[in-house]
């Protein structure tokens, strides 16, 4: 028993959780780390970019307004680092604003899908039986409706606002996640640790929250990071059609749309800068998601 | 056996599962798979009841039915006088802290995202939510120490332990509520032999110390012999024999038990070569369509016409041995 008394006073050994293992694996993946850095830089640009320029996103630079094509290009002298947009506003400030809104849409869409989809799918899968059938048929029905059509209707009927856009994205984004979460739950719920919890008398909501959801999170997080770019793309498409984010707000999609409209006048910077941010962010999200998947994939261990 | 009242008394327990036949329409009646078909037994306080039988004979299902983890078709499970099967959810919850379970796969029975401290504390927090954090911590340390896991490991995760250690953690989780019954569902089948002995000896020590009853499910007959006071032999969801462990191994009554015992390897090559293994013909019949009368008759060397007609009841054969057979 002598060793036991020593141990009682000894320091408690820290364990290495599966999350810590995954983090170590993630940081060994160079592409993923570079993507993470890019994403951080883009987020910093969205948050603090406005401080780098004396121009606001609403001001029209009347001095250059007359000849945007020749005078409105990117220049340090005029402090329009990215040039002007077709209406004579500072494109740098506009891109900052667009980045904020596009990232927000991507993140809100992914968040809704993570929270709603995971809980919905885990509940359906864990309880099973008739409830599972009803809940998943509802998902099937919602999926069968052409969402682009519904979204366009929503925006036309209730007016084009960013709130309606969130509602529309919220309505569709969780469906896939619910299916994925349910599938994973089905494989987890027959594990013995869940049986042990049932045998102990842990209540069903607690089993779902404490035992099922943490074991789903690996898959869910990976899917969510891949969902962010698809949400951004989705919003861009809607904005490109002219239905999404409305002036004076803007987004990557709306800026690209504006830029594309001016292409034939030779003001390529109006297309180039938003497109550049759009592309690097999407690439970064995809590589980041891939890196996360490799890090969290238990088969790789 | 003294005249003590039993801790657990199971009468005519039936667990049937609905199986949809292949290509069934939604309205066709499902077939009944009789996993457990009328089991009776008593468990005395402080006793170890071994349950043996080949795979698929309903051992685990029986255990899960007692814990009400699978629904039962009929029968009663009397726990200190209360019928567990007719209790509501709340009533059952109250009794869950008196009975715990240990599982076959040690690693799979621990949540990989929780530290072992959290895992072991979970039953305590579930049944006594008011217990203070420091109290929980001391209890967890005590119980981990008891099963031979250093208490300073509480912040480690299950994948950092070996199979034997994980099983000890599983035992710690079962012990923290100081239950009266632990159901062990093949607790050592997944461990290697030297670790098996350690885990079994630990279970026996704890049993003696705490006056626990154990239901010990296994398919390794020598392990069961070592730990059990009485042994119950299941065949196709039916009890074919219950008897004192010594008696069962010395003089098995039922022809099925005889075949089982004769197949136990003897750790002496000479004796093993001389030992005549009683081979049974044919395979285990399907529990979807069990034979009429005695379920064992299709493979029994002694079967007669009466065996096909009526199901033999469990009858007392002296020496605390009960056998269900018409012939013997």
C-alpha cells in the first residue's frame, strides 16, 4: 500500500484527449496550416481592414468620378488601394464590407446546420423507430423541394433583405447535416458505452448530449468547414442573380457581379480584387476542411 | 442453500424479437424470434450465478432483459419483491443504482471523449446530483484505487489504457454506487489469459468484500467453474440445467451439459487424448422456428417420442441440481 499513499499526493497526470491528438496531426499538415493562416488573415482583413483606408464604403470620390477608367485604378497616391467601383466609391472599403458579409453568411449557415442538423439527426437516430421515420421523411420532403426556387420566391415575396437570405440558408443548410449526423448516430448508439449509460439510468437527452454528440463532432466539424464555402458560393450565386444582398450592403458575389458588368470598359480591377478574395478564401476553406478530416479520421491513426 | 429470500427471482421470462421476413410488406405479421423463452431462476445474496451456453443461446439477451434494456414479452423479474418489468421509468431508475453491468469489449464500453474520471463519476452524478465535486473526486479515487488503477490517472482518456486496465475502469464504474448485483456480460472474453485471471480474481475479491451478487455470463467453462457458486446452462433460450458448480462439472445431468463438459479441454495431453468428446449432430436449430417439445431433441442422442410432444419441466434431481429432461 506504500505506493498508494505516494500516489495520493502525487500530481495528477494530464491525459491526451483525442482532440489533442487530432490537433497535433493537423499541425503536421502544411497545406492545412497555410490555409488556416490565410483564413485568419482574411478574417482580420474583414474585421480591421476598414481602419487601413481613409475612405469609407459610402463616400463617392467626386474628383475621380468623372473618369474612373483612367484615374480610378488602384493607386497609393489617391489612397484607393484597390481603385474605385463603378459608382466612384473606394473598392478597398467595399471589399472589406463584402468580406464581412460573405464570411458571416458562410459561418451563420454552417452554424445553423451544425446546431440544428446535429441535434435533429442525433435525436432521430438515437430514439429510432417511428419517430426516426417521421423525422427523416420530413427531411426528405424538404430536400425534394427545389431550394433555389423557394429561395427566389422568398426573396421576391418578402422583399430582398439579408434577413430573408439567412432564413433561406437556414432552411436548407441543416438537411444534409441531419442525415450525416443520423447515420453516425446509428453506428454509435450500439456501442457498449451507450449501453452502459442506459444501464446506469442516464436520461435520454443527457445520453444524446454527453455520449452521442461529442462522438459525432469529428465528422460534423469536417462537414461544416466544407459547408462554409458552399454557403458563400450559394450566396454569391444569389447575389450574382441580383436577388441577394442589396445596396448599400455588398458581398463577394455582388462585387464580382458589378465587376463583371464593367469588364468590357477595361476596369478589370473591379472584378479582380473581389474575385481574388473569393478564390483564396474558398481554396483555404477546402484545404482546411481536408486537413481537419485527415486529422480527425480515426482510420489514419 | 439456506432459507434466505432471493435477491433476484426471475419467473417465466420471455424475450421475443420481431423479425421481418425477407421481402415483407408493411402489414405482414412479423416472425417471432424467441431469444429467451421461459427462463426461471433465483439469485441469492452474495451468490455468483454463472450462465453458459453456446453463442446465440440468449445469455446476453437474458441479462439485458433483467436490466430492462430490451423489452420482455412476458414473465416477472422480482428484485427484492418488486417486479422490475412492471415498474415505470422513474421506478426503474431508482433500482438501476442497485444493479450494474460490466461489458464484453472493455474499450468500447468507455466513451472515448471522456476522461476516466468523468466516466467513473457518471453513475454517481446521475443518481446523486447533489453530491459535491470534492466528494465525487474522493469517491472516484477510492474506487479506482480499489480496482488497481492509480488514482492520479483520472484525467487520462480510455485509449491510453490497455484492455485489462479498461476492464478495471469498467468495474470501477459499476462499483461506485455500491450496488448489490453486478451482471458481467462476458467480461473476460476479450482479454488474454493472464489478464483474465487478474480480472476474475479482482471480481471475486470485491464480491467477498462487498457481499455482492454476480451474474457471470461466459462461454469459457473453466472460467465459470472458477468463479461461480451455481451454474445455469442455456440452450436456445431455455434453461436445460441449473446446479451447484462442483456438481455440474462432476456429474452433469442433461445430455447437452454432458456434451459441453466433455468438450472442455483438459490441460494434460494424455488425459485429453483419452477423454472422449461427445459430439453432437447437426447445427443449432433456428430460434425463429424452435423444435416442438424439448428444444434439444433434434441433437439429443437419447431423444424419444415423448420429447417431441411436451416440453420437459425443470425438476429437482437432489444435490441442488435441476435438470429439464424427460429421459434422465
